[in-house]
């Protein structure tokens, strides 16, 4: 087990279970391909009878806290990005997860959208640039909406800081391969029931993936993903 920093304890006020136990099961939900029923059974194995709906509320409540802490300590990414979108099922329909990694495979950012168009791509790029520096180069596929979004961004930049745009399907293999780790976690869920829960859950999965990639300042390469997570929540 691990210890939560005193700075974060106010977020857990009013909860009967310990902060460490709550975050342990939120971590497990985001790290492994487990359903809420699986987590409920694992809680019973530990002698705690907590309903799967309570576990779901923990995930919705505390993933934003994990996201906040990860973004504070995430290392800067490279200036050459690979950007692409993948599909997520919501109530039997497809929605779109925009993602980007740098040339080394480190996660730049992610953005869930109900639509796949210029506006959504532009929202993704603005979010990514807000928390990272403006890239010097972005590789995308042949998507016209992604190209239009980058053209719109370039129209706001001076000549010396414009983003180089490369449209090449094969150069984008790195981000397409990286989608697999996220899809692997989502697949057992058999689709989401609400956009809000989808967005929160995917945020948690992406954040644990960032920790797994050792992208946090102070992360140790010789220890497990969980140990680096525990260090983050104790800092």
C-alpha cells in the first residue's frame, strides 16, 4: 500500500474508505482490462463489500484529481508530433478520440469529441498547445479536417513559427500503434453509456499510460508503473 500526501486529503472528505484504497482501485480500473464487477469481486477478496456502482463513482470523482497531478509533473514533449484519431463506441454509435505522440512515442495530449471535423481537430490542437509548446512539425494522415485545423492555426502564427504539415499515412504509424494500448483497456467495457463517463474514464487510462511511459518528472525507470503512481500521489 502507499500513503497519500496530506495536500490531497481534503478531496476525500466524507468518504468512508481510505484515500489509499480508493486510489488503488481507480488505478486498477485504468491500468488493467477490468470491469466494475471484477473490481467488486476483488474488493470482496480484501474483505470489503463495496458495490460496483460505488467503484464507478470513485472513478468519476477522482480521475480528474489524478489528471491534475499528472499534468503538473509531465515532462515536456518533443516538437515533432504524430496526430491521429481513433474510434470509441458510445450507446452503439462511434465518437472520436483525438491523440498525438511525439517522435519518441511520448503522449502529447488527447481529446474526445462527438464529431470528426475541423472544429474538433482545432479544439484538440488548442488543448495540446496550451499544455505543451507549439510544435514545429505535425504529421497527419490524409484527413482534410485535420489539415484544415492546422491551416487555421498557422494563419494565427507569424512566418517564423508556422507549423510544418506532413500528410503521410505511413509516417503516422507510431501514433496508430499507440492507439492499441488505449483500445485494449476500453474493449472490455463494451461501449460507454454517457459522453461524460467516457471522457473521464479515457482521461484516467491516458494518464496511467503516461505514467507507464515514464513521462513524469522524477519517475524512476527501475520501478513499476504502480510505484511511480504511488510516488506521484504521495508528492
